[in-house]
């Protein structure tokens, strides 16, 4: 073969090799780009609060839930993307129910200490609607971008983008894009709930104490049924007022709860006393678990807008915010709501165990009641803390008609009479009488 032909073929081979190499690089770049790029989702609303955020959205990102999930006094929504065996990114929005007083820079130092890392840089900058304090924190195992802002309703919004491996540049780009996506609509159910509760505490409660409760005690009785419709327990509530009470806490509510499913037998007795404007209250809850022979006592006090919760010898304090209401007074809240001009409210119910349960309270139109309990006028949807799903239905006077609770233990509450409860549970006669007598009322009205 002539030398010229050999050279020509060698040139073609090199050209083909270079073309294949370029194609390989283009494909590799495309694969890497597809794994290290992102789009943002549409706005995801946190029900009732006016807050909307976006999340990273592409086939490589896994959204851990389609909506905000509530746990431990905060709402969260998260997504994660794994780039390689040693490289990944996660993004989490957090909405905190309890306003945080800690300075952001101090909080960044706490995060760095918990990671055994250091703050690479920190600052404050406007992204979208809000000014965020932010920081980049690095440790040997991971890096984290943290941003925090105070929303117009006084609640804290936090974004955390955590990365491992070499995805620092992508993580920072994502972090800034997500910060800019946060939006707040001022016309929301949270704002309406705060306005409503201010009126409830300063006008409705004093009026109902002087009128409806001045001469009579209100009592409610409910059967607890399992999913098969079997009666497995009961609960009864009382509400009364006495202007001769101790400690200037004239409004009193008592509760007795008993249920015995196949797994355990549980009993609870609580006594709640407050002033008529809900500036101070004492709440004592005694619980018994018969299977494990365990007793538990919880004491919740409100003084000077601060809640003190004593449980199992431990003390916890947190602010009693403008949007909170003790669960013992929830029926009064519904009664006041039905007399108001509001159609939907967001409020936060303080539970007997000290947890906070966000609630959407809405008016039910007459055309929507076909599939709901008879005489339903209002519906309360509890968004977490107590159970996976909890829906309560009320009649036109704010009286609970029924409730459906789903969680580790699924059951239903149905309103009934005192006589029906005593027929099913005669052994509880003395306890029920003690609860009623402790209210010390001139007259009793059984509802």
C-alpha cells in the first residue's frame, strides 16, 4: 500500500476517533447536566397561612410529599436528588408555628456547632418578597445553605439546602432560586383567625359567661365507636361559670374520657379554669393506661402570655400566641364563629398533652350537608399533632355532632345522652357525678 494511502487512512481513523470522543463528551455533559439541573414547581400553598413556595422539579428530584406535612410544631416539605454514590442534595422548607426570638446569626452558629463545622459566609439580602438572613455552613460530611425570614404574620420561614460531594455550585443556585419563589398573600385565614380570636376573647367570652353560663352548667356526652360501629368508650364535657371562684378563674371546664379498644384501656380526667378574657388559665390533666399500669399527670398554665407545661417532671415554656385557643373551649369558639361574618378561619388548638394542632374551621353551606352528619353547620379539619386525620362536625349552635379520627387508633365520636352513657357504662356513675358536682352550679342543663 502506498505511503500516501496509509497516511490518508490514519487521518480518517484519527478523525473518527475524535468524532467519537466529542460525541462521548457531549453525551456525558448531557447526562451530568440532566442530573445537576432543575426546574421549579408551581406554587405550593400552605393551607390557611397565605404562604406559597416552590420546590425543585425534574425527573431526578424526588418530592417526599405533595404538600406540607405537620410535625413537632412546624410544617415541612422536602425534596431530594441523588447525583452519584457520594453526591446528593436535599431541599426543605420549614414553617414554624412558634415565633423564634433567637438572632439568625446565633442560630447559624448553633447549626455549625451541631455539624462540627464552620460558617463559610453569612449575610442578609432581598429575595423575591422577603429579606432573608442566610449562611453557608460547611463540615467534613456536608455543607448546608440556610435562609430564614419573618413573615408578615410573625411566623418564621426557613429554607435548608443540604449537599454532599461536589454539588456546591448547584446547591447555591437552587438555594437562591427557592428563596425567591416564596410568596405571601395577606388575605388569608390566619389573619382572619387572629382577628376573630381577639374578638372572641374580649367580647364573646365575657358575654357568654354573664348570660348563658351565669345560672346553668352545660354538659355534653359522646359515645366512642370503633370502625365496626362497636361502642368502646365515652367522653363527657362540662362548662360552667362562677363569680365566686378561687384565683379569679371563674370559667371552668371539665372532661372525662374512657375507651377500651382491644389493645389497651385508657382513662383521662381534666379540669380547666380560666378568666373570661383568656389571659390566665390553669389546666390539669390526669391520664391512666391500665395495660401498663402507668399514670401520667400534665399541668398547663398561662400567665403573662407564656405557657408553662409540666409533664413527667419536665418543664417547657412557649408563647401563647394570638392564634391559639385551648381545646377545652373549642365548642365556644365554634359557637362564636357561627355568629360571625367569617366563612373560614385558621386557628391553633392547644391540646391536653401540650401539643399544638393547626385547624381549618369552615362554615358548611346547606347544599353541602347531604353526606355529612345531620344538622352540621361547621366543620373543623385538624391538620396534625393528634391524628393523621381528624374531622369534627358542629350544629348551628356550635355543638359537636360527631367526629372522625384516623391514626394509630381510628374511632368515631357520636353525640348521645347522659342516660345512654350510664346504661353502657354504669360503673362510671360516681365519676360522672363527681365531675358534674365539681362545677358547683345552681342548675344543670343536659344537652
